[in-house]
């Protein structure tokens, strides 16, 4: 299953899994770092999950977001 970018009005980048049951969001922090958030809904085949992790910079956040998208990719 693939992840698609979602158009947002907020100051963050978000991807949604093709089944619509999971999202990954990357946003900037005021101190120059970034935060990555994973939200998997209760209805998802693998069950619910929520993760939030602060990263030193945008590059580290993008790598973590990609890792979580791989981990929570459902076929």
C-alpha cells in the first residue's frame, strides 16, 4: 500500500496511507527542530497506534517519517 501527500493549510507536511487509516505528519518546532507524528486509527487492520518523536532537524524527521511509513505499510 502506498502513502500519498495530503494538501494541508497548516505549517506541516502530512502523508496518508492509501486506505485512509493512517497518517504521518512532520512539522517544525520553534527551536529549529522538527516533530514527527504517526496516527493509526482503531479501524486499521493492525489496530491503533500513536507515536510522536522530536528530532534535531528536518532531515532526521524526514528519515523517521519514511521509516514509520515503511513499518506501517499494509498490503
